[in-house]
C-alpha cells in the first residue's frame, strides 16, 4: 500500500550545556491510509519527542531534527518553513494530547474555539462554522451540543474535554491524527469511551492514527501494527496479533508481563526492574542490557542489529542472530 506518512532514520537532538543528546536515534515508522499504528514504551523512551518532531512542534532553540526524513504523501516535512508547516498542522496532521487543558484556551467558550479551528481551515462564515461546531460536538458524543458550545473548558470533565479536543482535531478533516497518551489521565470507563470514539471516527472518516501510549492493553484494542520503543530506538515491530502471540524482544516480553490480563491473576503485577536510561548515559552495547534478564556478554559491548522474522516482524536483539530470515 502507498505510505501516507513515512518517517525514516529520524534523529532528534536536544541541546545541553555539554553536548547535544540524541533523544530519538534513527527510527523508522510508516503509516498507510486508514491504518492505526501504535508506538509503545515506558515514559522517557522518546515517543512524545517523535510525535513533536513529526508535527514540527519541538521547543525552538532547545531541540531539533538532526537527521533522517519525515514525508507526508511523499513531501518532505523536515525541509518546510514554519509557515508551510503551519498549513500542514491542522489541515493534514492533527494531534491530541494527554492533557487537553494545555491545548484549550481557558478564557474562551468551547464553541468559539471550535469555530476558530474550523474557520482557519476553510472560508466558512461564522454562522456556518457555528453550525459545524455543533455537529462536531454531537459527532464526538457530546449531548445537548447547542448548549455546550457556551461553556468554558474548566466547566467540563476530563473525558468531555478530551472529546472537545478530538472535535477540534477533526474540524479540519486531517489525514493523520497523532494521539499522544489520549486516555492516560482518564479513568477506565471514560478511557474505553474515548477509544470507542476514536475507532468510530476512523471508521467514518478513514483517518490514519498514530497512537502513542505506555499501555500495551490500549495497543491491543486499537492498533493494526505496533512499534515498541526503548531509549530512543525501535526495538521490535510487527502486526499486533503476531507481536502479542510471539513477542521476541525481552523488553516487549517484560511490558506484556506487566499487563494485568497477562499476569496469570497474580496479585502483584510484574514490573521491569530499573528505569529507561537517560539519553546522555545510553549503554554502549544494547541499551536494554542493564535491565535484561536474557543479557549475554556480547550485549554489553555490541549494539544488536535488527532481525527480520517476515511479514514486517522485526526485532533488535542478539538472541536472534542466525534465527531470523
Ligand atoms: Fe537482552 Fe541482549 Fe537482547 Fe539486549 S541484545 S535485549 S541485552 S538479550
Ligand atoms: Mg510522553
């Protein structure tokens, strides 16, 4: 299938007083029309920096794309000026975050914010934009939308605010929606409703979704394919079914063992010992080695290559030398 979004060899660096640190180190991901790709990993693995790199929203003067390419419909985004990128954001790629309060303006009613989002991307009259705002609120499952356009963000619950954010993101009919931990701050029932909503919008509009989460359970429910990210790199990728049936990388296996439904009813959930290393302290060999139960001598000194198991299932680990195709 033709690729809608293609990220190849992306490297993103943060400036520090000492030397630049590479927070994203050579990742490849791609997204086809209508597909949902999950990016999963613990916090500090570089997932959000990847999404901000794609959106052209890295903090200016502090971080920058240092290598690789990001292409949307074959067009390179890394070479675009800020004003060209502004047209892409919203029109073609939209993003929702964990905490919608940071993206909504607290001093304006939500109807006005939606109308502005709509009018930025079309030449609709205020009146037509208002009507569309009401329709969008209704599409995202907000009841009494005619009344709800007159409330302020702080008058809404977290789940309702996330619905409004999704409506804002959908206002311009993006080809790609990047959702960064969209349900992490919400309780389980609301989380399920928001995921349902994203699935419904995807079905109706064919939007491709890049879903970033630390939660493999969310990936299992939502995604076609998944990339597992650790310490700025992708350590395993494949279609969701294969990855859940046959996880290869010890890190993926660790993430799975820490899922309630895979822990065999044990009361205390397993958690992977230790933490994701800081970018400035990445180990020389395999970056997961200090935490890996299967660590071998070679892991400490030599970075593993990526081994291919067919059908897009790949894993970056020395355990599979000689085993893959
Ligand atoms: Fe573990 Fe070695 Fe594989 Fe790294 S390369 S995940 S340390 S077995
Ligand atoms: Mg994050």
